[in-house]
């Protein structure tokens, strides 16, 4: 139900824009987020919003470099000033439960995309 795309190879300092479209139901009033998993590491939180018009919340590691936005059932992640440590498979996720606080844990999301690989070269 979630289809992510936009990954690729980019040099350090460059930019990429990921997108993720949800289908099958509407998530406008529900949390959607981005997570990533680097090689040999656990999946980690990147960003989230509580609903499609809510302000995004970011992990410290990407704050001021990444910008998350939403348009109904589509969520975007604009990644600027990329670093080699941003190399990972990026996953979009959505929750079927409304949120009064930012959801930053994997278990708080019910739906996951297949992941898109971002590789940042030095």
C-alpha cells in the first residue's frame, strides 16, 4: 500500500528527493514517517508528521538538512547536504491510529513501503 521511490547514487553534498505514495485508504489525518536502515545497523527514525498538515519532526541527525512534506496520501523527503553516513535504505511508513504526539518508533506504524536505496559517495 506504500510505494517509495527516488533513491539513487549521489555525491556528498548533493541532494535527492524521495516520494512515497499510499494507496488503498486515506492517511491524511494519520501519521506518516520516514525511517532508514544503514548496512549492519538497525532501522532508525528519520522524520514524521502527525497528519498531512502537521509540522514535521526530525531526528537530530537530519535536522536542518532534510525536509519532509505531505500532500494527502503522498509524502516527500527532500534531502540536502547529503553525507556518506546518510547512505541507507529509506522506508516510508504510515499509522492507522491518529496521533497526539510524534511517532518515532517502528512499532507505532502499521504500514510500510518496500524501501528505496540512497547511496552517498565521498
